[in-house]
C-alpha cells in the first residue's frame, strides 16, 4: 500500500514507517530451508528466491509459476517464523495489499458493463457532497480517474501510522476525512499519481450502487465465480490469517527492530488493499481476467488502456499494470505492499503467470528490484 516513491503499485511510504533503511542480511544461519515442487535441482526461480533470503534479508520468499500449458510449480525459501525456524508453508496465504485494487476495479468495470456505473460519470453522481476539499471537488472527478490514479486526490495512507491503527477497525469515512484535510496533489486528469484514496472512493461507489459491501461483491462476482479457494476479504475485526501462512515482519520506526506484524486489523486498507490470498490464486485471478472470463471485451480493453507510471516502463490502466519483460513483451498484474508482506507478479498474453511474495516490505531499492527481477526470471525462464 505504499505510495509510489519506488515506482508503482503496491503500497505507500508513511511517516518514516516504511521508508526505512535497508534491512540488510538477517543472520538466519542454517535456518534457510528451501523447497521446490518438482524433483529437479534449483532452477532460476529457486535461485532468485534463495538470493532474496540470503542477500536481501527477506525472512521468507514464496513463488508460484504457471507455464503456457497450465502446469504450476511452487517454490519457497527462508523460514516461515523467525522465532521457531519453522518451514515456509508451500503456497501459503499472505496479505496481498494493493493487488486488491485489481479486484475492486473488476467489480466497478462489471457494473460499467451492466450500465450501472459510467466510467466518465463524475464521482458526485454516486457520492453527492462527499468529496470536497482544497482543490478537491467530486463534481470534477471521473470514476475513470479514480481507477487510473489520475484524480489528483491526496493519499490518506501517507498520513497514518502502522502501529496506531494496527489493532483497531477504521471506518472508510474516517480515512476519507484524513485525505480531505490535505489539498489536491493535482487537477483531475492532469497527471498520474498513486493514491489509495481513489480506491477507497471506488469501494464506496460499489456499495452505493449495489447496496452491498464491496467485500460481498468481490466474493460473489470474482472469488466464487472463478474458484479462488484461498482468497478472502477479512471480516471486520479479523486480525489473523486463516490458513497456513508465513509470518510477516515490519520495522516501525524505520531504524527499529524487525517485528512480527502478522496479526493486524487491515480495515484501513479496505478497497485499496485488504485482501488475503496465495500466489497461485493470484495467478488464477489474473489469468482469468486476461482471458476475458471476468469482464466483457469492451471493459477489459478499457482496463488495459494505460498511462505512464514512473520511469521504468511501468504503465497503469484501470487497476491493472503492464511492465516490460527482459525477454520481450510485457506482463499484466498489479502488486502490493502492506506491513509484513510484499507481492509482485502477473501474467502474459500467451498464458504464462508468476507471482512472488516476500515477508517484509523491502526498504532498499536494490532489494525491491530483486523481487521484481524474480518475477521476470520466472516468466522469461
């Protein structure tokens, strides 16, 4: 959920919480079991995960890789719990942070296809008198601009602290009020700028239009529809992760110790980052999405219409990103950061898919790049 100081999609950088110093190599010693689902020796993906643990200090790294024929390999490296040295559960559940935005965008676009939401309709139409502030006016912001991060709205998440909100439920309106105390970052449609406030509002629009919470709509329209058996939207007050999972670790303040942050109330992330899933379920979701199983062709085309986002070739559509591959072409996905976990990955147009998760947010640019590089290796072989 950090803002785009690094480059893109998953996260935010809050008051010296996640901006941090490099984590450096943890002294894991012999507590570095690795495993791969096939009997063959370590391949490029396994080596990449081992490097994330050994060289970048990630407590654990997990990956799921699907080839063009649908065959899947899962990988792990590191330890699932630094206190006990337990193994990393294969394809364990993790908090997927801003990958949630892709799910939220799909629901909005399904409602567009049903004629219940207009992409170029102003936010005011659905949330009258709600979006007002210095340089901020819901009568001038389009739904499309929310989904594409071109609304100019300030990001509420850079003004909250992980520890202050870890153990309590936060109402969406409280988060919106935090955002609206700050002036607009830009005029609507003027420039791309990542803001979790955009998806907070998108979730409220879904609720207003359908009369049901976003969590129910995601479950009904996506999770059950394509059989994501290990993906769910935590219920209010639910702080644990339901199925086998590696522990997630976090530093706050930035120069403080690495702490177990597995249990938390993720309500502050909401429509922008609350979901829990697995690498394999994320592969299944993005594969189904790109194959046209979740959206009509017209809405999928809108989702894939992108604008530049940063300087690395990353482009942002409507809750969907594209990133160049070293072997040619691009892959489509999103990515997510939330205290304790980072996920990166996506799918290619020819059916390859890969997702990688690590159990702390990299605070060093090189370590962050190594997570992205692991996805590239998985997709390029």
